[in-house]
C-alpha cells in the first residue's frame, strides 16, 4: 500500500471509529462495544480466513457483508457492533475494520483516563513484579495504566518500557551495545 493510501485508510478508520464512539457513548454501550471490537480483532488475528476476507479484493462487497454479519451474529455481538461491521463492509471499507477497532480502543482508553504501557523483558515477569511495575507507572504518569507485557530473550536482562511515544530502554543488550560503541571509539 502506498503511503498516501495508508494515510487515507487511517483517516477513514479514525472517522468510522469516531462515529461509532459517539454513538456508543450516547447509548451507554462503550464498554460492551469495546469488548466486542477486541474480540473481533482477536478473531482476525487467529483466523487467516477472516483476515483474508477483510483484505482480499477477490470477495464482493455483498459476500463480505453476509460473511462479516454472520461472524458478528455467531460471536453474539450486539446490534450496534453488528451494524457497524455491516456498514463498513457495505461501504467497501472491510479492510479498514481492524484499524477502526484499534482507534475505537484508543478513544475508549482516553475516555477512561487510562494510559497504555508496554514492558518488554528478557523473561516473563512474575505477577508481583507486574503489579509493582503498574503501581510505579500509575504514580509516575498520574493515571491508571494498562500494561502489556512482552518477552524478548535478546534483551538479555533489564527492561524496555514504552508509554505512548516515550521509550525507556534499560536493557542489558542496549547497555552492552553502548559499551561496545564506546570501546570502538577509544
């Protein structure tokens, strides 16, 4: 996809997500819709056929609408989410559904005053370590934190922490890289 097409797709996804967010807020369905959209994203991530349906031009709009509405019905999504999915597919925007779901999730987190953080460590954090990290981050940023933990053994040890666009890299791998660079310059 060309850069201008990606920007347009992103803008389209944001507009659809914003409209759904406003509708969900007026109906008092924000939490239910956010949960349904997360479930839909999981389905697409786990099911190559669904992902293919969303992105392939080989399927007609009508086929996409029927299939996606059927998926929403089988999943037990509410009328609003099912209608949203169907409308996007009818408008030829099935390929933007996942982007809209992600943007809706971002709007919902902002609405709740929640900041998102990603912690990458060399090995799995214990429940206690995760809880302590969430508490420290919440205190540091002054709001609730939703922490996503990832494992990357290449870090050797330490942690990489991303909050919004800020990256804090306290990994052993990065420290070793810095030492290596410093020694080459010496």
